[in-house]
C-alpha cells in the first residue's frame, strides 16, 4: 500500500507455508527495493502503474513483470493479441499458440504513444527516487516534531522513492479528525484520512466483496480513520514541502490546544 514495503522474507515464508502464489501490487513502489531486490521480483508476478499520479506517468497504463513464461503469454493475449500480433513482441513462446484461442482479448494494450512518453522516464527513475526521498524526509522531519503525530519508521533494509506520505494521529477522536480535515482544507490543503466513507482505500467501500459490511477489523479501522494520506508530486520544492508541514503541525496544535489530548504513543492503536 502506497509503496510501503514490509518484511518480504516473512511474507514469502507465509506464502510458502500455505502454498500461495504472491502477486505484488507495486502501483506506488517503482524503484523500491528490499535488501537490494526490486519489488515485483519476489512473487509470481508484479504490476506497476504508470497512471498520472505515479512516479512515471504515461497518462494511463501500467506494466506487468513476471518470470513465468505461461503467465507472460496469457497476459499478452489478454491485453489484446488477436491474429498472432504476439509475434511482434520480443519474446517467443509455445504458450502463445496453445492459448491463442482460449484466452479472451480485452484490448487493453498500451498505445505506442503512451509507451513513447513512458520509456524516457524509466531512465530517470534512479534520479527521481532521490528527489522523492528528500521531499519525504523533509516532511517527515517537520511532522515528527508534533508529539501527536506518528510517522511509520523507516526500515533500514528498504529503499524507496515515496510519491505520498502517511501519518497517523492515534489519540485523535472522530470529531478531532473531522475538525482537522476541515481546518487543513480551509488552509488550502485538501487532504483526508484513508478511512473516510467512500474512500477506495477503505475496505468498507469495497461493496463488490460479499459480506464486507459485516466484516469487523477494529484495529485496521482505527488506524485507517486516523491516518492521513498526502500526495508528494516530484515537482514540489523544498519550500513548498516545508509550508505543507508547518500548516499541518499548526493545524494540529490549534485542534488540541483547548482539548488537552494526551500525546501520541509510539504506535498507532
Ligand atoms: C495499491 C494500488 N493498486 C492499484 C492502483 C491502480 O492503478 P491504476 O490506476 O494504474 O489501475 C493504485 C492507484 O493508486 C494503487 O494505489
């Protein structure tokens, strides 16, 4: 989620124990590495988004990576490869002929135009990671000055270029969160928590999963309803990042000053 990378050794051990194939959603973790290994290279497949809010931007689109030859062939066919258009790809496989007529064609190919916009950006990823990381570190430093704010600690084995930042206010109640969101909006910072009703990042919004409304995940819900998510476009300057940080810290102070809330603990509750 949002490019955070967990303990991949523990994740892989769990998958192995239960016979589960891992598919990595790497929408926000392009360039991210765990102990030097790229995200998307741990599981059976990984998918990267190149939609316009992501580190590399082709307007819409994305990339699938896999070492599984059959999966690769099927993905090419699903994306649209009627009349043996797969022959134009750089990799031949007997799986194409085998699956040609069994795999539906969803015609979701990336256009040449989008690919042409994307390819030069890929060469800049390493440089951009430094920019994203510097902006993130600057905001992390300012936010961490507030005793009410919890920013997830960095894992030394992880390298990433975050295009968003998340911070939690573990001791805030629902009214304080609403008041803070309103105050930030009034200051020109239209941000919100993951756990707002209707948010696509809040599991309660996933009505396509049967029984989701009855699902009780109280710890997850407590974290999501107190965790803000802010986009950090690469073009933000240091001054802009500093201003964002100061606006947030001042707004938090304004909310808590008359209410005497106890300071944040070291972990979200
Ligand atoms: C974790 C995650 N997966 C998937 C997506 C969707 O990517 P796309 O818009 O390219 O389908 C996003 C978009 O932000 C995301 O954050």
